[in-house]
C-alpha cells in the first residue's frame, strides 16, 4: 500500500530514528573499557555521560596533608568484599589476563598473559610468585587520602581499595614509575591508552566524591579534549564494604 502525505513523512522519520539507534547502540567511546579483560561480566562498562563533561563537574580543592596515611587505613590488602570466595587481586587477574591457569581450584591465578599491557603496550607474562604484573589502584590510595578519603569511615575506604572500577592489571615496572601520582604528574607511556586511563580516574573520583586539584582537573580536561566522545566507565562494587571488614 502506498503512503501519502503526512503518513509518508512519519514513516521516513521513524526509519531515520531506527538508523540512529542502531548506529549508537554499542555504548563504547574511544578505548572503551579499562583493561584487556574489561569486556567480561565483572569488568567496568563504558556508559553514562561523556568523561569530559564529568571531569568538568569535579570539585576543585587544595590537596590535604598526607599526615596519617597508612595502607592499612584502607583495610587488609585485597579483601574479598564482594564475597565471591576469591580475593580481589585474583579477581582482577582473572578479569584482565588471558590464558589463565589456576592453582587448587578457580581462585588462585598461577599463570596468565597480559595482552597488551595498558600502560606500556607490551605483552607481559604473569607467574605466581615471580610476578611482573601489578594490580594498580588507578586513583592511588594516598592520592585518595589527600583528596577526601581521610575524612571517610573505614567501610568506604575499604570499598575504594577493592573496587574493580579502580583496579587494573598492569606491567609492574611501568607502574612503579607512577607512585601516587595523579593526572597532573603521571600518564601512561602508552599514549593510545591515556584517554581511557583519565576517564577511569574521573569515574572513580566522581563515584566516591573525591575532589581534584586545579592542576589535576586541567590535566584531565586537556587529555579528554583530544577524545571528546570518551565514555565514562561505570560499574564496580558498592561504595561501602560489608560491616565484617575493618581497617586500621
């Protein structure tokens, strides 16, 4: 049946909307996801607003003193806050490595390959006990301490330290050059990953209500201006750990 007048126009508009919806349905920006395994169910997803817009919304304040910072203020390392029976480090190794092998069950990762390392761009082999792979806190814990976390209760600090949104398997030697640097003082040598990395820092700071320094915000915006379509990662764990976990 031939459509006439207004009916034909409406049909054409509906067709155009359908095309736009299909073209935009993947939800991925430039370098969407965080690490090599981020497409898995446990990894963070790209979504929400653009990372550049989110960076602009972050509160700017001066860095608080590092006085009082200790790693144990964020709880025991790699606590199983999601109660899946595996510690957080092994969860991230399983998420981000390929060719994964286990020791005694399906928790303790004994071997895997980081293809390719987000920070350096090279392939890195993981072997338990002689690891060349670190699990990096994308927003370093001491940086978090100085930008709001020192005022939190223990449950929120423990949550941040074990949140998959803030964790990434990376080359150990490259990661050691980062220290507790923020975007203003350190970026991955692998330039192709910088937009994804900065978007992740923005996502973590926004999720937990951490502030940024003026220099940090400027550096974030400078990187993300080069990739204005970069999506903001989402997901991870709740922002408060279960009551059974305690921090020093």
